[in-house]
C-alpha cells in the first residue's frame, strides 16, 4: 500500500475477543494537510513501537492502567521521528537540516 501525504493508523473498531487479530482492527487514513501555527513543528515518524499491550488497548475498556485506544482516532505509542518543518521560533516555516526526536505517547502518523 502506498499512501501519499500525511496519514494516520486509526482504530476502526474495538476488539471483541482475544482471538481477533489486532491488525484486522486498524486502517490507514489520509489526513488533510495542515499549516503550521507559530510555535509548532512537523515531525515525520520513522519508527513506531508496537508492544504486546497494544492489543489489550484495542478493547473498549483496557485491563491495564493506560487509556484504551478510541475508535476513529490514531493509535498511539512511542515513536522516533525527524522534524521536517518548523515554526518553533514563530517565524515562517523552515526546513531543518537534520533533527531526530523521540516522543513518548504520540499518534501513529506520518506527519504530526
């Protein structure tokens, strides 16, 4: 599958039982392009962590002390990405040379 532009991995429906494969509940959706506001940066996720608990978070009520994923919203997790555009200083968008950043709980998107 090739998706152009910004996209997100979204939970399509909650998991019904443990036999249901988690991958059957996810879909990739294209997001509308958004302009950066002053003080924002755009990050392109390069790597996103998937852990065993991710499947548990697909139930409507999680059995662990982490918020469950919500239907229609991007699933989240730790990610490593690169800043592709920045207005962090409030001026016009600039393309940084190279900057890698890590995020703890971020939606799984191509561009944030």
